[in-house]
C-alpha cells in the first residue's frame, strides 16, 4: 500500500512570524494523521519552519533549487545549502517555474539528479496546458515530461521521487480535473514508469494530484486508486483548510 503524501506549496507567500504561528497550529491539528505532511515554503521561511516543525510530523521542503553545488549564479540557492539546514524535500519543475523562468525539461532533469546527490527528496511536477488537453495530447505530454524528468535515474531513485501531476489549467483557477480524469492521467504516468523501470517501481512511486485541491474535493480525489495525495497551493495558505485536507478521511 502506498502512503498518502500531502504537501503544501506556499509559493511566494508568508513571512517568518506567520510561518511560526501556522506551523505551531498545524502541528496540533495534524498530529494524528497517517499521511505524510510536507510544507514547501519560501527560502526566507525555511529556517524558521524547520525549527518550528522540530518534534512534529511535519516535513519541510523548498520550492526550487539550482543544480550546481556552488558558484557564480547570483540569486540562486544550491542543494548543498538546503541540505546544510536539514531541508528534506524540494519541488522541482513546477509549471510556474517552467512558464515564468524558462525552466526546461533538461534543467528539471539535472535538478532532480542533483537533489538525489545531496540527499534531498524531489517532488517533480508535470502537467499539460489547456490547449494540449483540448487537442487530445494530455497523455503524450505528461508521459514525455515524466520520461525526460527521470532520464538517467536509477530505479531506486525513481521509486523515491514524488511526482505531482498538475494540469496547468487547474492551478489557481478553481477548476479541478474530475477525479476520474486525474486518476487516468496518473495511471498513464504510472504505466510509463512501469515500462521504463518495471512494475514494482511503478507500484511504489508516489504520484500526487495538484490543481485547486480544497478540503471539499480532497476526499473524492485522494480516494481514487492511483492518486497518492496532493500538492496544494492556495488552500495551503489557510491552516484550518490545509489541516482539513490532510485529515480528509476523518
Ligand atoms: P493551487 O496550486 O492549489 O492553488 O491550484 C497548486 C500548485 O500550483 O501546486
């Protein structure tokens, strides 16, 4: 049985004092969950988040990183830096980074390899645009993105990668994929992983759904056969709402 992994992606929101208050409250609200709870916070909140989340079941992640260990890359943060303060997870290839910061499949692949090299666990995002969906290309797009993202990884690394299927048209729009559509797309990704790395790896890899996940649709989505939890943007900014998503089965 795969575990459920529910990750909040705060994007460019929240200050250190808000981070501390939020995590103190969340820790109380989710202390009994069997799901894995992750918060991916801005770089400036990481240290505060890690301190506040100590001795709780909340894990902390970053939202991006460079693939190099160090060097002349003004404004970037390296995997070694994240690891040095005990960050555990890192989101790689979010559609907003692909769209606004020209992150390519090649860069995404380098970042995933580098994350593993430095002992970070990547949460890798894939997803189709509305245009691609409407022209019937969803399966082709998301399986190709998955293949390129994971290229050159060992089967063990693939098994330890979290994949977030996030249809771009569903992010921040209030539109969610139907649970059947989301489940089918995730099955397509899982089948591609089975083809490339074997059925055992495919059966174990965590694949989340992301895109307008809310407390009111979490149970339906997370109860589907292949959806192993969610990557939650907007709804993760409200601690009560996010805890209700984590506690979707209560
Ligand atoms: P959303 O964002 O939940 O606000 O749609 C999801 C994401 O971008 O990870």
